[in-house]
């Protein structure tokens, strides 16, 4: 059962199966956030067309789906880009992961 932790609030959620909320890829970090009421912006509706869903992975990077070229290209425009940045709408959760939502 994957466990996703969102910082800075330090809230964690475990789940077996999510009810898809219609934004981003099913099972993505954005989908997890929407399922559990975590405030995570997603101005383009989860279509890899903005950078408002930018998160920084603190633990469990290998438990996310690999980054595809479209996500990497889009991320280049993100403020505060790091080597561990992802777009929450593109990163599908496959195991335990901790991410920080930049302030
Ligand atoms: S919500 Fe716009 S890129 Fe993820």
C-alpha cells in the first residue's frame, strides 16, 4: 500500500486504489492530493501545460513513474527548479514517496 507524504504540512496518506479525480494521470501525485484534499495547484488541469503542480521529491524518487520528455521540457520553466523536481500531474505513484510543495 503506497504511502504519500506531503511537506511542509507533513500529512501522509495510504491508499489501495484511488477514485480518479479527472486531473493529471490517474494515480499521479496530483490525483493523490485531490483524493485527500491536499491543496496543490494545477492551473492547466493536469495537462503538463503549466508548472503550478511543481513538487520536490524528498524521498522515494524511484517509486514514481519515470520522467518523460514533455514533463522535463515543461519543468524547465518552473520557479525554484531542483534536480529532484517533478510535475505532480505526471508523476504516478508506485510506492512510498515524500514530496514538498514549494511555498
Ligand atoms: S497541472 Fe499544469 S503541469 Fe501539472
